[in-house]
C-alpha cells in the first residue's frame, strides 16, 4: 500500500514540475508528457481501490476506468505520431509544395530512393 502512495505522490510531484517548468522545447511534447504523467497518477489513484474488498462488478468498473484512461493516452499519442508522419511524408514527397501529394510525385520519390539504395555492380 505504501509503495502505491509513494509512487502516486512522486508522479504528482513530477506532473507539477512538468506543468510549471515546461522543460520541453516544443509545446506538443510538454502536453504529451503532462497527459502521460496525469494518466499514471490517475491509474495509481484508482488502482488503490484494488486493495479494498470490492464486488466483482466494482472491480470490473475500476478496471474499465483504468483501461479507458490509458486508451485515451494511446489514442492521443497515435494521433500525434500520425500527424507528424504525414507532415514528414509531405515534406519529402510533395515536390511542388502544393499540399497535395500526387501519384506522380510518389512514383518519382520511390524511384529516386530505389536508385539511391541500389548497389552499383
């Protein structure tokens, strides 16, 4: 029980430090770190309920809340990674900077990469 309390307090301290000190260069990294630290703190807080005598439906509810809380974090992280990946692909493939990637641009990019990777004999 004391380990959970210590971990919860420690995560709360780091979350507060992160909120006030903003140690990241990019704000999105700061927000993602806040989200992950808050998710850990909430998970630990709700996890304390497992130490109590709970009915099976109450245990299921606790598990569901923890699961949903963590799924929100995964979805937000996946969305951010997807957006960054899309931006990176557009930056490399979109030759005319139109904001639209055509099949011709993709074909040219793939051929260029293929020629660079092909070993000369």
